[in-house]
């Protein structure tokens, strides 16, 4: 009896030992231990300036801080995928006072990609230059200029993803860079009222030349289609009482745009104002990239008051 008890004890002990060794063996060969997730890939294996590299070196350590772009609001810089999908061809949340931007990253166009504006300028004078707070793992302050150049090069290259694939082309509506008015025969823009408001027309003027600077991410400026320039005494419920056709100037007239920078004015309309009485007149146009696109009205009914005032002229 005693011998049988000893034998059973040895069998139980051997079974427990076998199970323990078996578990250890399974742990040792766990295949998942050998996998390296994309998000933790060694930086040396990534192409310098590629989107995976930009995420590892800039967006994740610099922007995905707690309370910032860590999933609380877009763009979401927590992962490569979320960063790319909330940046490229994605609508912005905050614009500058001139409403010059529409997308965070426009492939091939750094001037209209608001990402560049946010990391180089205070977009509205109160938001600050991004990043507002920097993680201790980031070397942004030391290599900021280098990183900004890499981001610009990535955008100019068409904003490819981490697999070096270009995003699908989309047709973005044209944007206006400014409106300027000059007298026929003059090369100087007429001055504006206080606050970058209505263009001031000299007393006795019978004819003016209205120039519009338009830009598009998919079409050169001289190929953009424009509907007639319309004039109204109303800024909101726009009821035009006059319209004038546009033509493309043979050479661009360079003058100040809505943001204060020099821009190329190509779209020109000659207007006879001899019959207009004193007052402020608001102007609008419609533009599009091709015959198949929808017209974009500039400015439109939802534009800010100061934008509508900018696109106007005043007869004394």
C-alpha cells in the first residue's frame, strides 16, 4: 500500500513537472516575440524624409503629446496611419483671417498646405506656432529647420504614404489670393479704406480695371475658368445688378494680395462705372478648374464680413 502511494506521488510530480516545462518551452518559442510593429520600427531602417520617418522623428514625439494631437482632436498623430489619414487632403479646422487655406496638406503645394503655416507662423495671431508643447523625447528645437524642410520636400513630392504610394488625385476648388483695382493705363493698385476694406475710387473715374488673383492645387491660374464678375450694393443677400466678363491678361500684374504678400493677378475685368452713384459696391466671381467641376463663389454668403468688405470698392 505504501509502495503504491509512493508510485502515485511520483506520477503526479512528473506530470506537474512536464506541464511546467511544456509551458516554458511554449513561452520560449512564442512567435510574437520576434515581431516588430511598424510604429516601433528602428529609425535607421526608414527612408529619411519619408512619411514613416517623419512620423517617428517629428509627428509622434513632437505633436502627439498628452492633451494635444493624441486623439483628442485632428490631426491625430498617434500612429502612422492616423497621422496620414488626418493630414493629407483633409479639411482644416482653423484658418487665417484671409481664409487662404482649405486643407491641411495639399499634395504638391506647400503654399496652400496649412500644416506648413501652422509650424512656421501664428496663423491668427492668438493660436501660437505649432508645436505648443514639446515632448522630452523630441529634438524639434534643435532640428526644427531641418525637419520643416523635410516636411516641405515630402509635400512637394506629392505627399506619398509610408509605402511611398501617392494619394489619389482630387479636384480642389480654386481659392482667391486677392483682388486689386487700378485705373486704365496705371500700374499701381488703388488704395483701400481703413482695415483693408473697400478699394477707394477717385472722384470722376469712369472706368476701372478689376483684377483677381486665383490659385488652384490642380490647375495653373491661367487655365481656371471664371464666370462673370458681379456687382451689388448688398453684401449678404447678393442680388447683382451688373455683371462683366473676365479675360486673361497676357502677362501677370504683380501687386499686393489679401494677405499682404505680392501675388500674380491674371484675371481681368474692365468695368464702366460712370453711371454708378456714390456708395460701396460688393463684387463676386465664380471660378472652377474645368467644365466638369462645380462653380465656387468667391466670396460667398457665408464669408466673414471683413472678407466681403475686402472684395468691394467705394465711389465717393
